[in-house]
């Protein structure tokens, strides 16, 4: 059905770049990675992570043992927070430069890995800082190698060229995308994720859902994006309830992690549009807002805007979530309410007003969508014209 919405005369670029060690026990592959790094002449590393999860998940004991066995020295920066900011990246980079780090390991979810990607660039560009990087004052073509040890099943950052960091003083949360920050190696081990709290399990999975809904419906979507989108949604609708009921269910974690990984590949190809462009101002203004929650709150309003433009694609990929869609543009309300009902069924019922936003914030949020470096590009990729009026309507409908 969706094939009718693909222009076969558009030449697409399809990307699958990073080597990923995937499966229960994949963390043991850090020994092979360390040995390969040493053979590449890399004997000093900057490690970036948050305060606790790298140890509590058991990842650190494997990393530390492998690095010691390969005689690789390291310096540790463990202050990365959710929605990391440029101050943290600059602090880590200063530490890495002084130490002489030749590569960066990010251990955690999207925040530490994204921060590690920014640091990897700045270790090569020693006269630049993170604000200059994220305000696009230069275009990097090189970075030291990045190794990603993933501790959540949502962001897909372990397989893509994207990184996000907040410039808090300006309420900017831009995204960069450069080939030089594809991770050289990544580890996706579901056994490291069984301690992920219930709410985070939900929010990161909603992040993956949003990745593919956007990637499959941009102006540059290709058939690969759509294939991965439908499988991502099928897997998450099947296995998310199981993981929420039993966090230690390794099979559920495995398939949620696989869904997240292929979702990352999907949007690495098809890119993103409204939900990420409009969520970034939400969590820039309120850094305590969890990214996946922000995405979930605005997703139904975005479905309402884009369904008439890509009804066949959305009917197909949403079919595991919303039964009975035929691809008729007139069924936009059915699609919108079906997505909302699914979000409610897994426990995401919040609206913007529940999180402390007020209607007087709408103008500021709308302005940030178009002022924040890079976000207007995402909006321009949406299947409908991303005007200020449309953006404002999405925020209003999300209250």
C-alpha cells in the first residue's frame, strides 16, 4: 500500500555503518574492542557516563577489566545528566585533552553517548568548544573514534550519526549529524537493561516509536525506512507491555533493544521532522522533562497533522498499534485517537499542562522551533508545510 507514496525516481542514500555487538552477553565483547583499539595505537581513552548506571548495570566491571588487560589508560567523566549541556561536554573535553585521549567511550543511554560524540569531535578541533559546535559555527570532518556501550532501548544513537546537546543559556537544544561520529563499535546487551525503571522503559520505547513514525514520513523517506518502521512498531507493541510487567524479561528487553536499534537506522536514513523538532524546545526550557515523555505528549497532535499527507504509509506502519486503518486520508481522527489510546494503554497519559507548561509558553516554544540551530531543517522535512501556524497548532492540541 505504501509503495504508492514512494517516488521511484528519487535516488536515496541508504546507511548502515556501525559494527554492533548485539545480544545477551554482548558486553563481554569489550575485550575484543579494547584489543582492536590497542592495535590501532589507541592507548588512552576518555570515558563519559552518568553517575550511577554504568556501575549498577554491571557494565563498568567488564570495561575496566578489558582496558586494564589491554594496557589502555583512561580518564573518567561521570557527570553527564539527562539532556546533557555544552558545559558538561566542554568539561569532559578539557579532561580528555589534558590526558591525551585518542578515543571516547560513552556508557549509558542517549545522553552520555551523544555527549561522547560531541567530545570526540572537539578532541580533534582543539581550538573549538561545544557551543561553537552546536551552533554550527564550523563543520567538522573528523573526530576521534567513538565506542558506544548502550544502556537503554530507545535512542538508536549507538548506530547513527546524530548527537543532541543543550545550550541552556539560550534554551537551545540542537542536533548535529556528521559522518565522523558514527560509533566505530557499539554494544547492545539487553542484560544491562533489566534494571531500567518502569517509567524509563516506557519513555525510551516511545522515543523509538517516534523515530520511525517520523523517518517513514519525511520528504526523504525510502522503502528501507518504512520496512524498519513497521517492524519497530510491531515489536514494541508486542514486547513493551511484557517488559513493563516483568522488567527482568530478557526476551522482551532483547526485542525492544532490537526495535530501538533498527529505529535508529531508520531515522539515520529518513531523518526526522515534527516530533523531535517540537520536543527539543520543551526539554530545553524544562531540562528535567524526559525526552520520550515529551515526544509522547505531542505525538497524537502530530499524527493529526501528517496523516492526510501520508495515509497509506501511516496506515501500514501503525497497523500493529491501530487496527482497521485503510489508508484513507479521511480517517485521520481514527488514526490520531488510536495512537492516543495505545499511549494510554501503556501508561503515558500526560499532556503538556500536566508537566507545568501553560498556554502562554506556546509562543516561546514556537519561536524556539525556528530559532534553535538545526530544528527548522527538521521541520522543513515534514510531509506538510511546517509553518508557524502548524507548529503552534500542534502545541495547542497537546495541552
